[in-house]
C-alpha cells in the first residue's frame, strides 16, 4: 500500500511475550477482585479481612477492559491474510475446548457443593446444555459461571470483525471498520434501535477498536490518524466508567468510591498496549510467559465459581491470606492441566474436523457464472473442433518483378 511501510523492528510474525504478560496480569487482577473484592466467598465484609488489599481489589474488574484491548490487537494480528473459514476455525478451536471443560467442572461443583447461593444463576439443568453453545447471553439463559458474560461480548466482536475478513483484512478496511463501529457505538444509546445497541456494544467498543489501532501501529507504523483513533476511544471509554462501577460493585458502594482509580487503570492499560505496539517491550523474551499466556483463558473460565466455593468451604479453617493464595495457586494448576490435557488435544481434533468441513463446502460450491463477453465466457471462445481461418495475405504489387 502506498505510503505505508512496515517497521523493521516489529515483525508481524514474532511472538509478543509482553502481551502474554499483560494477559496473565489482567486475569490475576480479576481473580483478586472475585476473591477479595466481593463478599460472596466469606459471608462478611472483606474490608475486615483484607484492609490493605481490598481497596485495590475493588477495581480488579477492570482486568476485563484490558482483556478487550488485547483481544482487538490479537484478533487483528491473527486473521491477517486469512479467510473467513480460517477465522472461524481458529476461534472455535481456541475458545470451546477449555470452555466445555470449565462448564463441566463448574456445574459439578455447583451441584455437589451448593454452598454459595449467589453463584447459582441457572434456573434448570437444561441451562447447562444451552451454555455449551456460548450463546446463552443472547437467549436470556443464566450463565453457569457469571464471568462467562464476557465471552458473549467477544463472540459479537468476532461476528463484526468477520465482515472485515470477508472483504479482506487490509490497512484501509481496518480503518474503515474502526470508523464505522465508532459511529455506531456513539449513535446506539440514543437511537432506541435495540439491534444496533446489541452489536455496537457502546460500553466495550472503545477497547476493541483501540486494540485494532494499536496493532496497525505495530504492523506498519504509528501515524497521527491511528493515535487519533486511540485517543477518541480512550475519551469515549470515560463515559462508561461510573456505569461499569455500578454494574460490578452495586449502586451504593460505587457511589462511595472515586472514579479516578478506574480511569487511571484504563490509562495504564492503554499505555501498556501502546508500549507493545511501538516495540518498547520487545526485549522481553521470557519463555515462561508463553505458558502463562496460554493458561490465561482456562484460568478465567474456571476461577470464579469454583474458587469462591473453595474459599467459602474452608473460610473457617484456614487464615484468609493463605487461603486466597492456596486457592489461586490451585486454580493456576487446574488451568494448566486443562490446557495440556483438554485444550491442546481437543483443539487439534476440532481444528482438523472443521477444516475438512470447510474444504467440503469449497469443493461443493459451484464456480460463479462468468460475465457475458468476458474471456471466461464459453460463447466468446471458438469451438475446439473449428480450425482457425488462415489469414488472407494479399501479395504486394511489386512481387511480379521477382518472377
């Protein structure tokens, strides 16, 4: 593309270990919020148990916002040069194996150890079956684990970005997508058009869009346009901070707490992804971060209901801080086992099966009819059995002098 040159220090195919570090940090922050910020696991105010940690843990839900920025960055990076079929295969094989394992384990824990009533969001066991589709958020069915609400937000982002993949993932198309989604997210709250609000996701769109812009900086180079997109998304995100606090902390507590720590965390998140995009963290090559990044998703899937139930069960037998540390360590180990024993083998099989299915679709899809008069139009090509006519060349008049 004219005017766009790839920065030599940012190879698009190179693994970004710093991004893995950001992901696992965001996941642990969310764990801290659920185990210390919420009272569910302890049946008492956690301010009495964790007077120093609780003020920080109350803002741990912001790890989800950081996840969304990373998701915009990673999805744009992973689909570059791929088809819609490749995109679908990569997302399904990546998301569902660990998710199915998480649902099975969580449902069993909630069935056999139903100690915390706040964790039971299902009205009937058939809701577990619906949860296997990851579509329960659109059907009004309760989540097996409340943290799964973010997965439906991710699915809607994938559906939107599939439009870009369909047209071709290019610099220009990504910019146009960011602009169109920004306008839709701005208009959605005031139009009353529920379908637009459903897909535009005004509260979360700024993070995904910023992630896409950051990846374009990484793949090509930072420009005033890309910085402008990021700045606009950061400013738009500020409009929803108070509402997100109310959603996570309740009306009363959210009104008592200041919003500036949340705004600061969001700013730090933007700055960290910017540092990755600009290559400032490229020297971080710690191999263990690859494993840490890989277990981030399984950890997020299993940590809430199972972890809170464990804490609730042992809260009167183990001191609070050692109990939180032990349960967090147990969730990390369980996440690693899910990654190794379930996610890797099942993802491989799922990926192979889906690729065969997509190949079958391609083989059985008829070629489009050629336009009349084109080179591919059979009517414009002479029949194979009709020999070409010899061109009639008229002998020059002066040829008689050679006889």
